[in-house]
C-alpha cells in the first residue's frame, strides 16, 4: 500500500475537481485550522463519509513495569476516531 502524503493530497484534489492548486491548498489549510480549533475546544468533528473525530479524557492510572515500582500515569486527552459504516464497507472491498 502506498502512503499519500500531505503534499500529494492537494494535487489529487485539484485534479479531481478541476480547481487551481493554490485554491485547493488554501481550502485544505483552512480545513486544518478548523479541525485543530474545534478539537482543541473539545468539540466533536464529523467528517462526512469517513467518521467522527472526538476528544476523550483518559483517566489517571497506576502503571507497573517489570522490576520497577508502580507509578501514576497522569490523566490526558486523546483524539479518537470512529469510522462510519460507509468507510467500513469500503475497506472490506480493499
């Protein structure tokens, strides 16, 4: 499987939509900003046809490594992704 990187996505979108590359890059930069802004405020972001991105809090917990004392891992926030049925079905055919 190939990796489609950040620099390749605008080229693919511009080719698919017939829109100039510089306009596509501006739209994707705005998308990045909106995504980061919404998630940093704790909001859930629904990406049509893909899934939900949401911020969840992972509780503080005790952790113990072999041969070491137990220690506390602090609470932290993590981004989770839940795929839609559409994406799940598309991945079955890959």
